[in-house]
C-alpha cells in the first residue's frame, strides 16, 4: 500500500512540495523511503495527489506532484455532537468517528458532564483532537478530515446544526422510537444528519425537552445501555449502513 501524508499546500501536477521535520521523520525513519519512492498526499480539502520523493535535506524533504488522483469523500454529511467524556475517551471518539465518516465533531458540556475545562485547557484539547482527526483521516483513506469545533455549552450546541441537517438526539429513556426505525421512516433526508450523544450520566429531562423544542427527535438504541464513547460508534455504523455509506443502497 502506498503511504499517505497530509499536507495543505498540494495543488496541481508538476508542483513541488516541501515537507517539514515531522513528515521527514515519518518518511525517512518510520517508512524508510528513499528518493524515487511514491507517496499519496491529501490536502484536507478534498484533493488527493500521487507524488514522488525527490530530495532529502537535514530538516525537510521535497517531492513533486505527478497527478491528482481523487477529489472528495462520501457525500453523506454527518455532524457528531458529543458530550465531553472523562479522561482520554474523547480521543477514541474522534479517531473512530473520523473512520466512520463524520464531517464535523462538536464537543459540548451538559449538566451531567464530569470534566470541567477552563478556556486554555479546552483550546489545547480541541487542537489535540483536530490532530487526531487528521491522522485518522490519513490512515483510513479520507481526503477531508472532520472539523473539530470548539467546546460549547449544551444550549449553544443545539443551535449549531447546518440547514437541512436531520436532528437526532440519542436518549436511553425514549419509549417508542428506535434509531433504525427513525432512519427507515425518513427516506427523503439527503442534506445530512446532526447526531447528539449525551454524557456518562445521560441527559436530563429538561435538556431533552429543550432539544425537542429546538427541532430534535429522540431515538434509542434499544435495550442496551452503551458507554458514552461506545454509543457514537454504534450510531454512526447504523447510520452509514442504513444510508448507503458502507457501499450498499439505502435500506
């Protein structure tokens, strides 16, 4: 398999690209490539390019673009709004959600969220999550990593869906409507989905009521109570399957 590298300045065939120290270490010491070897460069905005290494320097490596090989990813647009979990669990959510095709990730704080981050610490975490998203995109073959939003409150999160996005909030106390049935009853949605996952302790009744007033439908995953870091992965897998993102036709 040809290695993939992220670089935001790739443009067109014949252009040269200079990779910095981090990519130099990866290319030279991890992959053990030499001049003449081929790599794939993705620019993070939909372009993918076949490139060939030309020259190694002390702190950089040059390569030349041979051709543009691909434009864009799946057309299924998914926003994941994830309540901030404890510890490093958000790292896993960002990594796996990227592999499962999300286009935006919005971390938020709800009434039962346990972590409390000040502004500086929140900004550092978001920067880390964005780097994880870029690395996950490199590994899974995506050309556009998801955008990781700044940490926001529950109320602010409810007003961030894009026009046309189908608003769904996962709630374990939903008595009637399962996620699968909701998706199959909603065959006309093609603008995208906005999925909300609550914290370890679940969303409160007032929060769910506020979400419903903001246009969200509640849905459950049946009898199983999943961890907050497991629930988004299950939901995204169901969504991709039902809407054709895994290579089939919408169910």
